[in-house]
C-alpha cells in the first residue's frame, strides 16, 4: 500500500519561513516526479512547485518564484519545499504528490497527472 506523508506545516508570522517535507512508503520516491500543491478555503487546488525525477527540472507558480524552493534528498528519499518570506495569502493546506513520469526530465504542476497524494499539512501565515 502506498502512503505519501507531508510534515512541517504550522503557524508562522508574515515574513517567516517553513520547510515542508514529503516522504513515502510503498514506493521509491526517487523514481517519481514530485509536486507540491495547495488549497485554500473556497479556492481551487493550485500547483505550487514540482521537481522532475532526475532533479534537473523544477517549476514554480509565479507567486512562489524567488520565495519557495523545491529540493530532493535522494539518500533520505524525501522532497522538501522551503518557503521563505511567507505571506498571509500562502495560507492553505499543502499537499505532496508523486507522479510516475513518462520522462525523467520533466515535471508538471497539473494535479491530474499525479498518481499518489498525501493527506496534506496546514500552513497558516498570520500575525
């Protein structure tokens, strides 16, 4: 049984930082493209960032550019989303998802391509 698990969410003040972690059991996450998504109350799910299987390609939503960094530690089979300069509009449930890609060089911010999803971790940015 495949399980994807996110951790690292919490309450942070505007301008602060958080690092989210994504790990999995039942699959080798190193063989998957991984995406981070978020959904705020009353809004559609949004692709925030993704990293290709070979780590050579990353992609970010415009609002995350320069503030968020997606990275992977293959030794730990873990993908991270480092978030800096957080804003109240970043408040959402953040989800990690794994995609068995057709190419190791590409990742997608479109959720429909992803095969496995975590349960999400809440990020709240508020003073």
